[in-house]
């Protein structure tokens, strides 16, 4: 009994001691920082909006600031932090995507390759026209002049669901929302270049890159005189789900070229058609059809193209915020850790398993896709900071992951933000932007050289998001300027 009373007394003493420490008032410097951030969050631009913020010292673990940090918010593209961190941890920085050429037989006789030629993808987000041209040139160098069978393109490494759960139906005719496929080329987009003719009244000059018969251009744009303003537009007929791009409007003589990046439908068909055209350009004929299908298990591999390592690919995802790259990586994560076909469900399961290892309760968040495009995603500032803290404490992940983030005032989505401030060159972060949603999460250092993790999530605002970004930037600058000695 005495032992129990003693244990209870010790527990009570510990409880009181811990409670007293937890309740200890902040230092004058921290109190001043909090007051300044409170003032910024009282801006009229946020008067009808929700703002959640968490800022933590990675040196001491002290919460420098927190407001509504456990409330769920649409993360927009800051969700890519979850995807890239999980993939980096599970696959390793040296992981590469492979795209390969197979055939029914590797024998080439009198310039003929007997049977079918197969192009199989493994979700390489960086495959380009140049990559496919390399395949065609290498086949030519091997002596191939004709394929007796068909050209068959295989995207079965991933499922055939080309869009994310919760993507908006009218997010179309833009490379930001390109379809997701196991065989992907040129970001599953084409670039439409429009320039004026040399004389008013003539049709505008329209070219595409790459040049391919997979898309059709309907050009109704007219060249107008140099004294007129005019405006020109290129839009895929997305309501009809056609790969037809309508070019409309006017462009004045002498005006610079206008460029539009537009997504296509059915990535494998696009890649297959483009590859067939590149084979023809190398004087390699295909006797049969150009179609989709699967590589037979016994087909020999003729050629292989490997992507850059994952350490470079996640830079593209986090600095440039390329949605397609993130979605492909998420599904590939599922394919690699379980088995093909990679699906969103498998990829999300892998991400959540990683987050659990970081001590994040995945029952208290929603992940619907890999990029943050979906309006179904829900994450809190506290969860983002927990992720950032866990990565910073992981010697294997920290350097590669931090280097993948945009640098304030230098590159990526932060290139034009926080210039000529104490945050320039010091902040590394990921941004996110949706309609009425703006987020930023990452790392900075205080004036004392102490590392800090932060997440700022704002939603339900009306008007120009630049006002919201300015408030975020001011908060991050305050933290980057913070010193305990002031």
C-alpha cells in the first residue's frame, strides 16, 4: 500500500512538473513573433476565410506558433510532399523508370523483324519525343527496315483509370490536368504555337509540337492589322472528349508567338501513334496495325530506356509542381511495393503506411490522389509539419528531400516570392494553389541558424490569391528574421 501511495505521489509530482513546463510562458522574442503573426492573420483579406498555421523549431521542438493547426484543409499541391517522401523512402533516390522495346523474335533477316514490335511503359514521367526517336534510330542501326506484324503499345504497368478521384470535370484542355497512363510521353500534352501571318486577313499560322496526326487542328484564327489588339485561343474539344484543338480569335501582325500546352486523351494511343510516325521517319515500315495490347511473357527485350534517378524526378515534382509526375509516381509506388497494375488505391496505401511510420494518424486525414488536384484531399498543418519533422530527422532522406523543394526567390514556384528579404535563398518549401485554396509548407532557418518546419494553409477566400500569398510570405519572412536574442 505504501509503495502505491509513493508511486501515486511521484506520478502527481511528474504531472504537475510537466504541466508547469508545458504552461510556461514563451520568451519575449517568441511572444513578439506570435503577436506579429496574429496581426497578419487579422488581415481583411482573410476576414471570411480559414487559416491554419504551425511553426516548429527543429532544434528544440518548441512550437513557435500554432493556430487551428489540427483543422483539416485542402492541401492542394503540398500533398505532393507526402507522395515524394514516401516514394523516396520506399524506392530510394536511385530508382529509375524503364521503357522497353520487345519483339516476338530478336532475329532480323534482310531488314525484316518477324512478328510484332512492342513498346512497354513503366510510368516514366520523363519520356519524350526524343526518347522515342532514340528507340527508332537504334532499331534502324540494328538493321530493321520493316516490321512484319503490328506495333503494340503496353501500358499495363498501371491501371487504365486515367484521372484522379475527385478531379473536377471541367479541369480540361490544360497540361495541368493531363491523363495518367503507364505509357506516357511529353507529359501527355502537345504544344500549340500560334503566330500571325505576314499580312492582315490571312489565317494565323499554327504548328504543333510534336507534329503528329494523333491530334487535329481546326484553325479559325485570323491575322489582323498591327494597329489592332486582338486575342487568340487554343482549346481542345474536351466536352466531346476529342483530340481536336480549335484555334480561334485574332492575332496582330508583328505580335509575338503565343504558345498553349494542351493535354490529350488516351496516353498509350498517343504514344503509340507518335512512335509509329517516328519509325516511319526512320524508314521503318509497319505492316500491321498500331494498337494497344500486352507484351507476351516470352518476348525478348531488344532495347531499354531508363529515366533519370528518382532524386531528380522529385525535384521536378516539388519545384515545378507537375501533377502528372506525382500521379505516376504514386501509382508506380503501388506497382513496385505490391504488383502491377499500379493503382491509386495501392499507391495511397503505401503512402499511408509511410506516414504511420512517421507517427501520423492516417485515420485523421484524407488522401485521394498523389498530386493534390482532388478536392477530396484533407490534411492539417500539424500533419504536414509532422511529416517535415520526421524527414528532417531522417539522415537517409533529409538531404535529397530538402534539395527537391523550391528555394525562395531562386527557383520553382517560389522563384518570384520573398525576393530581397531575409527569406530569399533560405526558405525551401512546396506551394499549393486551388480555387480559394493557397498553401505553403517547408523549411527555413532563423537568424540564429536554427532550422524550422512550417505549414500555412488558407482556404475559403475570395479574390486575388496574390493577397493571400503575400500574407504567407510575410509570416515566413518573420520566422526567417526571428532571433531569440532580440
